[in-house]
């Protein structure tokens, strides 16, 4: 796990690194609060050890800025201090720190407090991950999709990049559940999810949107390019074969594709893709339609 140590004293940095070296964490250092915040934004550490007294900015102010930044707020902070002042500790804990370590560092105490903070961070990360995963398909869920779509939308607004959105619906899926049962239906959903995930680019985000609907966020791609990806998914799904009670069957999917250039919000982008999906269904299913 990544541990960032922020202290204006080279000697304190060297000592902290030496004390933590046996734990084999990835250790990063910064000699000022501002540099520490910038490294945290780039590297996303799992824990920050933050000196209280630094010339450019106090550790308290740095901690406030970290906790006010949505991208950094969940990173635990342990203050490093040469003071045993209770009032300072209360202030630090109130603004978001999880612990204090007093200089000079006792090696066993420092490692124990770091280990405790990292255990909590691991559990927190696991809970956050589970909250964003669909338990059946192990794909990101609708909540994860909306969070990522907001991020990609902001990038589009800042940099003028392309962004497309694909939404898919399995054709006549209700009849699969009605005829073969929900266990077979669940197996179909898992196989479709795996098929789509294996054909996505690394920068795409495939999700289970709900029920028998799936969606893919496609950064840096026009609607026409995203439609090529959607056609790849469509063909692969149509080739899948399933067996229930010695009967083999297949399933198809319809796709709607939209581009951010034709929308004024993430919600409008989803609506455009959804309208294109409806058109694909109206046109006979098992096809890809680009939003006009």
C-alpha cells in the first residue's frame, strides 16, 4: 500500500522511512505541505503521515484542504508532531486526522499505528467497492456508472474531448426467465456481462444498468466509433449458446448509442442513448442504432 510522508525536515523523513521500511509499503515523501497535496492528487496514497509544523502551510491547514477535496477526502491522515499538547491533538482529530504519532518516533508504535490506519483503509475500500458492484455479474452498478459519467462529463467540458454512451437491452429476456427459470436467467446475465467486459477497451466502463440492461461509458470516442464497439458486443452476444433441460437456446441484444456532443448534461446523454435503444427495439431488435 502507498504511504506518503510529508515533513519539512529531511532527517525526520529519513527516519520515518527507515522505521517503516520493514513493512514493505510503497513510501513517498514530500518536504512541504503544498508538494504533499500535489503528490497526493497524482499518486492517491492509502495513508498520509503529515507533520504539524511546516513553514509553507501548517499540517492542520493541509489536512483541511485534503478533507475538502472529494478526490482525497477518504485518505486517512496521521499527524506527526513533536508536541504532546492535548489541544493540538483535539484540533487535528476534529478536522479529520485519524491518529497522532509523537516525535521522536518509537519504531514499534509508528508501525503499529500505520498498520491500524491501513487496515481501516482496506476495509473502507472494500466496502466502497462492494457498494459500486452488481453482486450477480460483478460489474460496476448504476451508482458507479453515474459517478464515472459525471467525471467524464467534466473532462469533456474542460478539454473538449469526445465521449459516447452505449446502452443495451437483452431482447425478450422475460421469456427466458418464464420458460427456463431465474437460475438460468441469472446464468445468461453473467455470461453476457463477461462477454461485454472482455470486449471493452481498457478505458471503457461497462456496467449492469439494471434488470437485463447494460451500459458502457466510452471515453475519447465518437458515436460512430462507439457504434462499432456496440456492434462487436451485439455479434458476440448473438453467438452465445445456453442449455436448459437439454434444450439449447440463444439470445440477442439491442443497442442505443449517443455522443456527448449532442447533449447538454450527463442525464441528457443517457436519454439520447435510451431513445436510440427504443428505436432499435422498434426496428426489429438485435441491432445498433445511433441517436440522431
